[in-house]
């Protein structure tokens, strides 16, 4: 029989996980902004809006130390960070466009080089997904093969029901364990009516056709037309659940410091700036082209997946109004 | 989002017909300028796919002048596209640019810094009732409820010094200032409280540099914050580097910032950058009697040395 959980018990679930020593990350509002952040109490969970930044940072933080170094009597001592020591984590309230991005990123982070910083966090995290009732005019998950009810990437999936609370569907062993180990917080129901989820409106995308066009149009006047106005910031890439470029830098003093991994973006002019002074992507349209090519062609060529879940963040926050959905619709027309 | 006023008054500030009329006149003027060869390009705005959105557009073909629009969604300061940072996007030759009052101040500033020349520009001023705040509800017409914070206390709605001004505004209501109040609140704090306020805000910065990239005055070819040999500012988004970056930004824009608040609008982390801009502008006015972008002939006070400059800070 399907399980349900009330709003109140969902908060109690968080409290009891925290008490057991599990780190719980979920949408939390501070001032005007909601972000996926570690919760101190169940009450802090705020599921009202799509968090400003995506949930990728649970696995791929904005910035993290990957080793540290100290200069001592016997030379330089290097201390590694042990990814196995990362805490057990529950990510709660991940929308379909966020949860679905994690398995897509698994491909690149476990490809030729196994990025243990990402992969250990993935192993240690249980994802509680949330069916989405707040689609706006920037959302287009349904146009890229997902939907507000898609549970891809979730271990446990919550669907809001009319009576209040959620229908809970365990999709993996991690999800089942979460329910059985907190069984008293869940109830059994035969008749819970899921809330209607409003599908994002608008043109469906034919990703196959779009890729076909991209295969042929590395050189096309469309890139200049769309992206001359691109300001070359990192807003789109940083907010995106699927963008995953990073830079590595050593910071500190001569005596001690850290090696850090932090977000980078292909929109930045310096992204491909060579030490020689040559920059193969020497103009903004070439950088924007890379954004589209990587998401809808290169990643598909390599892993058979698309690097976009239609969350709409890059549309909402592009300071110059570049709308990736409009760009894709244009490309789809051929 | 933080420059959005509280949702209260939804009475439209101007009739939709105002924007339709301005749009018509704008298209006619742009088509004329392009077909008569007065300019080689018109930098303006075109409609976005989503309701109530618009973005920058560079039009070179007179047949496409009818893509241009003007509305409360025309938030961008287009002066950006005339700077070295966006070198060449509008092509060469005389260029026409659509400018609201606050954008015009940026143009004046860029002229003062010898970045552009008045004779290379054809300025199409638009009389402006204000623009939508970032994150505001754009499905409704422009009202006090969804107006950008900066516009509530704007004094330059009718641009001066343009080649042509399109639109005549009806009298607009006096609105209570939001930014000035916030600034007063900040100024009333102790230095320790103020430091804590900014520390908390800057801790949220992810170094996406949207603020820098949309700023007409951040046109340096080599930003100090991108330098790595030697490194001047830590590049990682952590408290120390973030604070350093924001101090660099504030100091480099002091006496230059035109107050268009584009940085704050662009910031996806809702950091109230324009508060800092306004604070610096006030300091510059008090110390040197200088206001940026009022006339295109002055050099900013921080690039000139005079013997009678205040030196009391040297201890
Ligand atoms: S490309 Fe844009 S819409 Fe697609 S997943 Fe990334 S931020 Fe969301
Ligand atoms: S597309 Fe928009 S958000 Fe992305 S780099 Fe360009 S200006 Fe920034
Ligand atoms: S500050 Fe003034 S000129 Fe600028 S957008 Fe607002 S109302 Fe218009
Ligand atoms: S736009 Fe905001 S988050 Fe991005 S670098 Fe500027 S202050 Fe930081």
C-alpha cells in the first residue's frame, strides 16, 4: 500500500535524521532568497519556491578544499582531504529538474577520471525528490523529456496531495531504508489524491532534431545574432544544475595554504585564454555557442545524455535576457 | 529581488498606450536613421519570449527596425555595448543608442573618461516612467508594486542632452524612497554592525561577475580580480576573496558609477550592491562636491590631485 507523510512529520523526519547525526540539506529561505542549505531544524524547510541555485552544490560545492600544504623543517607537507570522510547526507525537497541532473553528472565525473569528491558525496547522499507545483513561464522540463512529476534521480519521491502532506514513493534501497527506519512517521493510505501539477506551457523540443542541426552548424550566423549581447558572466552556468566546469587554484601564503576546486564558466572571456595569449574562443558568440553545443551535442555524443533539465534558471537570471528555450525553438525551426 | 518594492500599490503608473506610442516613434526614428545612413547601427531593446520581458538588440537593417520596442521591461543600461569590454559588437561608424535618463548619465561618464565621443553617437532619449524591479511580477503593468527601487527616487526620468527625446510623460506620483531609507539605516549603524552587514551579504557572492559584466564602467581589459601572476585578490568564492573583490569594485567605481543599479539587478544572489554605490557617491559629493555623470566634461575626483584636497585621513 502507498505511504504518505504529513507536513508536520516531514519536519519531524528532518529533526530525527539530524539527531541521528545525518546532515540534512533542503530549501531554506533567508531574506529574499531560497537556497539548498544545511538545515538546523525541520521547521527551516521551505518548499515554496524553486531554490535560486540548483542542488548540484550538494555534490559539487561552489568551492571546496581538495588538499592543504604546510612548509615545515622537513620541506613541504601535503595533506589530502579524504572524501570517504564526507558526512552521510539527506537532500530533501529536490525538484525534478534538480534531482534529474545528478545522474547526468555521474557520467562525466566517473568517466576517464573518477572524481571522488563528487562520487563519494553521491554515494553518501539520499535524495528525497519533490513533485513540482510551481512551474512558471521560464520552466521547460517537459520540453526536454522530464516533467514536474518525474522522479528520476530521487531515492524517495514526494508528491503533494490534496489532503495536505505527501504521497511517498521509495524508488531505491536508500529510499526504502529511509522509510523503514522511520516507519512511525509514515502512514499507509489507499486513497490519497495527488495535487495537479501544472505542466510548463510552450513548444516541445525535439532534442534529436536540435542535435542534428548542431552537428552541421558550428559555423552559423545565428551565434552572433543571439549572443553578441551576451555579457560574459557566470550567472547561467553557476545557477544551472547541469553545468559542471571548475577551476583549481592554490591559495594561501608561502608557509601554508590550500588547493581549491571552485566553479568556473565557459561564458567567461578568460575561460579558454591560453598562456601564450591565444584565445580560441575570442568573442562572446563563440563562448555562447559552446554553452549550447556542450549541452545539446557534445554531451550527447559522449554520454547519450542532455545537459539541461529545463529548470529555467539561466532564463530567469540572464542579465541580458538571453533565453535558452527561445534559442532552442529557433534552432528547431532549422 | 532586493530592489523590488513591497507589493502594495498596483495602480498602473502609465497607460499601456504610452509604451505603444513610444515604440512606434522609436521604430520610425530607427528606420529613418538607418535608411538615411545617419547611423550604421541602432542599439535598442526587443521583446523577450516571456511576457513582460525584453533584452538588448543591435539593429543594422532598417527593415528590422520594427523589432525594437520600449516598455517597462527595458531594464538594461545599453551603454555597456559602447564600451571597450564589448568592443565591436555594434560595428563601426556612428551609432544610435536608446537611453533612459539613468543610462544617459552612464553615457556622459563614458564621454568624460574618453571612452566614447559625443559626435560618434546619436542618442535617442526615451522619457521613462521606471522599469520593473528584478524578480518583480511582470505580468501586471508597471506600478509602485513592481517598480525597481532605483526608479522610486529617480530625478532624471526625462533625459537631457539627447539628440531626440521620445515620449511625454504624464505627471508621475511621488513615491516614498526605499533605497534612501535603507542607506540611512546603514549609516545609523556602528562600523562593526555595518561590517557585519556587508560580510553577511558578500559571503553569498558566488563570483559570477554578472555585476561586473553588466557595468558600463567595468571596462578594464584586465580586471585586477582576474590577475593571477601575481594574484591580487583570491579568485575563489570564499569570504576573504569576496570581501576583497567588493572593496576593489566599490573603490574603482567611486565617483564614476552613474547609479543605473545594473549590478544589483544582475546579481543572482540578491546582494544590495547599489547601496554601496550610493554610499560611495554620497562620500564623493561630501568630500569633493562631485556627482558622476552630470556633465560629460569633468574628470572624476579620484583621478585628479589638487593641493587643497582633504588630507585629514593621512595620520
Ligand atoms: S541550461 Fe538553463 S534551463 Fe537548462 S538546466 Fe541549465 S539552467 Fe536549467
Ligand atoms: S547568456 Fe546571460 S547569463 Fe549566460 S554568460 Fe551570457 S549574459 Fe551571462
Ligand atoms: S532610474 Fe529613472 S530613468 Fe532610470 S529606469 Fe528608473 S525611472 Fe527610468
Ligand atoms: S553578481 Fe552578485 S554573486 Fe555575482 S559576482 Fe557580483 S556580487 Fe557576486
